[in-house]
C-alpha cells in the first residue's frame, strides 16, 4: 500500500523538501545558513502545493546526516516537532544514501561512491550498491576519513557529492564516473528509501528520532522534556 510521505533534508547547504501524495511535489534550493528560517514555511508551501494536510500524512522522513551539525539538528528537531503535533511516525534516512539513490535512479548503476566535504581535510564517505529492489544499500559503513585514505573498489561506479569536487584526485580513475550535477542531497530521492523503511517496520515515534553525525565528538540533546 502506497504511503503519504513528507520528506526533508537540511543537513548540507541545500534545503530540500518532497511530498508523495496524489502526485510528487518537490522543492530544492541551495541556501546556506538560511535553513532555520526557511524550512517550516517551505514545508507549508509544499504541503499546500500537494493539496495535503499534515494530519493526512502516514510518515515523516528526515535526513539524519551526516552533514552540518547545525543542519542535522534542525532537520531532526523539525521532524520531532511535526510528528508530535500530528502524532505521526518518523524515519531517518542517511544523507549519503539519498545521494546514492539519485545516482542509481539517473544512471542505473550498481555501485555509487558518495563523499561530502566534512571540513578539517576530511570527507563523509560511503559505498552504496543497488539492491534487488533498485534501492541504495550500504556496503560496509559510513565514515569520516581523510580522502587520500579512502580505499575504493575496482568496480565500475559513479561518484557523487561535494567531497569529490574538493578532492578530485581521490576519485580520478578510469572505472569511476563523476557526476558533478549530484553534489547535495535531494529529498525527492529520499521518498522510496523512506517508504521501504516504513514497510520494513523501521519507523519510530518522535521521541526516538536520532541524528547520525558519524563524527563521535558531538552529542545530541533531545527536545526539552523528552529525555
């Protein structure tokens, strides 16, 4: 059964919001440091465009990181707030997995190397493969790593993300095609991943919505009174 899903991500310089209702509505813009001001009005706009009310949703999906610590916290907080207000389940989706899903959708490739610039001469990196359902599935684990230390398999793959723009030499190989148009996550490609997680019973309530920083030096505080 198809679900009505609102998905959004604020973990990078991009703010993206998508709604799967009777049709697909999608908003994507690059607006560094403006997420906190724009995210709620834009969610309202996307819901209105999709002729959908918050209470009609089956699921809220959010980009859980990795990415900007502030952006990740904004996304989780908004997901919690909306889910509490409408008594809805939530599911977190990896920022890197969203980008891998876009590459799979556009290139029909089997392997994707995703890298986001993590500052401090590091990248957030993950290797994803297309599974039998056409969805991006993690190989190994997501990590924060110096780009020169990344060990890339010799398989034919597509590379996406800001990390490869910052460190192009790390992915300059004949077996790897860099898609320079997929550099930040777009929530449009979170929708199938979120629905699969929902159908697999991986949704949770708002109190258990958690970010994934990858870097373990940052702690997360839940909303006041929700510890």
